């Protein structure tokens, strides 16, 4: 078997949450390029259908699950059941859905119960529900891959950034717990921690942050896809429970995810 054959994903099926836009879309397109059929999950119909058209144009099968709320366990269970029924099996789950607006910038006393639930549900509860729903199917099939998407904030807490930092740190630990618990079932896990990857329509405004990065620039969304392919493919069969940072060296250099250099008070 040649080295490139280890990245061949023909005949495999991946569920990707938050697949309609941004990094989720780029991962879906890259996996399709590698031969993988895709189940795209998201709340809005239009982006999910749009990415489906792009994937079918590559000759891959596609199932769009728009309207799915991944913070609702009943809807997640129904989505996974529909994916297995329509596609025949599922080999890869990418828990990409999430976001950070809830309560950002509020002090601890200002945070409401609703802020807490929204921040935790969208970032950690959703990954837990999707993983719980797919693991029995993967065990029955003899294995699979679960890839979670965290953030640099999961490694560094931020001032008045409670739920997002806490939840993304939890995603890292979920990745490890799944890896240890289901290693003998041939389920391997990985976690991706992206740095600053502004969407195309927001690139100009956010691009200035790149000046604070060791790489001198922000990330471009298409750079996320090849990493997802590697982690989902047989090429990474012995990698499990680990988090890969793709941030231009920001965390390694001591920068916070927002590009702020920590300084000791003196």
C-alpha cells in the first residue's frame, strides 16, 4: 500500500455537524475530495443544501440533515438513525458545531442561567449527545473515528470568557475519555484546536490579528480540511485522544487565542 492510499476514504461515511458554513464546510469538501460520503448537519436549510450540491458534484453521496438542533438529544438520535438508514453505515463523526457569543464579556455576577446553558449546550453538550448516539453503531461495526473541534480558549482561560473556555476545555477531556474508554472497540478520537480562522466575508476585519501571530497571518478556512482528512483517515490509525493545534504557532508562542501577550504584573 502506497502512502497516499492511507488517505483514501472511498466507501466511508462521515457525519459533520455545522457543515453548512466555515470550517465545517471546508472539512466536508476535503473529506469528499478524499472519497468520503457526507452527512451534513445544520440548522439552516440553504447552506446545508448548498454544500450538498458541491459534494454531489464531486461524485459523492450526500445526506443533508437541516433543521437538526444538536443540543436536543432526541433530534440528535433521530439524525444518527436517519444517517445509518440512508447511508448504510457511519465511519466518522466530526463534532464541529459550536460558538462563543453566549455571555462573552460579562462578569461572573452578570451571567444568567440562560447564558450558562447556551454556552455549555452549544459547545460541549452537543458533542456529548452526538458521540453518545454514534458510539453503539461504531462498536457494532468494529470501530470508527470521532473528531471534536475545540479552541485555544480551551487551553487558556480568558477574562470574562467563562462558558466558552470551560466548554472547549471540556471538549478536550471528552476526546480523551472517549479514546480511553473505547480503545478496545477500535474507536479512536482526536481533537482539533483552530486558531483565528475568519470567514471569507469577515476576513478584512479580522486579518489584522495576524500581525500578532508568529506566522504573521490568520488562518484560511481551506487549511482546516487536509488536517481533518488526515485525522479521519487510516493514516492516523495509531493517533487517539490527542489535540492538534492549527493556529500558526500562537499558543506555542505564549499568545492568547485573541493574540494578546500575557504579561506578569510587576
